[in-house]
């Protein structure tokens, strides 16, 4: 073989290798599950959403029904916790404390993590449509958390809503919003920093008050010429009222202004002015926390209802967490219409409870309702680190309304002023261990 033939043959070999490689790559791409789980004899349980409730449900249903295949559908690549994120905003914990791997959770608890987003549902044929193909299920659970509802402020003004979302994010859905708010806090040099609090049952009732306290402490410790202004749509503090109001009066009298029953009527982002029923308030920066609602996906699927507050929430039977009109579709977490706190511990315990409900339904046993448990710790100062705690369960009244049961609250923050605020961090570490590792 001469040099010219050798070059020709080498080129042919390279072309063939390239073609084979491309075919192999294409074949590998085609392995991506277009029908991730086809109908089979093996029981398949799918949970949509990898937050506190979804992770808890997946772990516990695998424990209660070990022979079942369990799949979490979650669009995010990693979990970042909303609970304890206020502490991260003020450098009391690092991001590693909040961030965890869905792969670890799935491997350690024996279920599958499927990175995709649910987009549609064929309930008649038990098929969930996702961005990565179809999932056939025997039982389906939605644990999709909340979305923001800006309608009361924006009245379908898409430009205003976009500016509120991007320029002044609420930071109660984990991710970029928190990073933006942390940058705002770092760069804050003075003036009015406004924090809004929505009415009704929003995500994590004490969290906006806790955030305001930590920001006021930041102003106090760094001698910043500014104030935190809380515009609360509610008539008073929604939880730990005595503790937070005493904190405002005694710790942050100069740094914080609390304004209850504040209805925002107009927002001028160019002039940086907010108009309420009685006041016109200028601001340097702020975090707009609007009302919350169940995701639009559930509304598209016909799985929502409206509460007395005209909020969109999941249309669930409050005693079974089963979607009304569907025998094998359930819901848990912050989408619920019940008056339980929309918080991490509540969602986790409810996820475990709903797993037991589904397991009992599979076993044809009588379903028994069990109350979720709300446990929350609020840090109100950094130096020293003071905190308040609350523990509560729930019951239903004679007309099906949600009521508190056996609530224990320690709102005397002065008694917690010794040393560090250990309760919030030890609780969180314990919960992360349960969801991801043990």
C-alpha cells in the first residue's frame, strides 16, 4: 500500500468511526425514556415535586409498600431548602447546609429520581406527561408547592408583574430569588427597606417576620441609617404574635416599623413609592411577597378549587388528601386547601401521613386521618442569637374547618438569649438527614 492509498483508507476509517460514533450517540440519546415506565404488573407510584412533602412521601411510601416502584418527578437538579434560608441570607449558615442531592435521596431510600417537569395528565389511562416522556402510574401524588399570585397588585399588567418578580423578588421559592435578595442585603446602605406580608395562609407564616428582625439586627449591628418597614396585609402578626411584637418594640424600636392591615393600592417602581389606603411610602429597596396559590399546572388539569379568600388551592378531600373525583390521585404539602401552616415540618409530616393513606388504600384498609405537625423556630437576633419556638397539631371543627390542637409556644425570647440559637439548626439538620440520608 502506497502513501496515497494509506491516506485514503485512513480517511475512510476515520469517516466510518465518526459515523459509528454518531450512530452510537444517537442511539444513546434515544435511550432517553420517551416512555419511562410502561404499564406493567409491578405497582408504580409517582410523586410530582421534590420539596419537603414530596421527599417525605417518596421515602415513606417505599417503606410502607416496599415492592412498589416509586418515582419522584422533579425539574430541579438539586434541592435547596427554603426553611432556614433566612439564616443563610445573613451568613449564619452556608449554602452547603441548605443544598442536597436528589440522587442521594433516591439511592438511600430505594426510589427513582426522574429529572423532568410534569406538563399534562391522562387520568383515564393513568399517564402523566412530562418534558421527558410519559410515565404510567397506578397511584399519582402531587406535591408541587406554591406559585405566586400577583393579581391583586398587577391586575394583569404583565410588565409590572415581571418587574416585581425580577427586580424585587419575594424569595420564598428557593433558588435565584434568594441569591438576588442576599445581594440586595449586602449592598443595602440605608433608607427604607420594605418587606410585604400577604394575607391568608401563605408559605411559612413566621418567615417574613423573622427576615425583618434579622434585617433590623443587621441595620443595628452595622449602624446603617435605615429602617425595615413591614407592610402586613393581616390585622396583626399571624403567628407568635406576642413574641414578634415584643421583639419589634424592645429590640428594634429604632430600626423597624410594623404597619398592620396595610393594603397596597398602587406601586410606582420608577419613583420607588408605594401607596396604601392611608400612606405614601418611599423605599430604597424591598422584597414584594404576594399572595400564594397552587401551581397553574393543577388548575390546567382541573384539580384546583378556590378558598374563601379566593385563593387557588388543590381540590382535596380534607380527610384523605385524595383529589375529588379521582380514586388514585392524591396531594400533599403547600397546595392543600386546609388551614395547616404551609411550612417545612408540616409538609414533611403530612407527606408521611399521606404515604400511609395510600398504603392503606392499596391494602384495602380503612383510611384514618392523622394531623400533620407544625414545628417552627424563628431566629430574631444574631448577636446574641435569640430564637422562639412553636409546636402544634390540628383538628377539624364541626363544619370541617381547621383548628389548632395542643399548641405549645415559647415566645419569651429573652429566655433564649444565652449562647447560640441551636434549635433551628439542629432541627433542620435532623430533617435533612431524614429526607436524604437515613
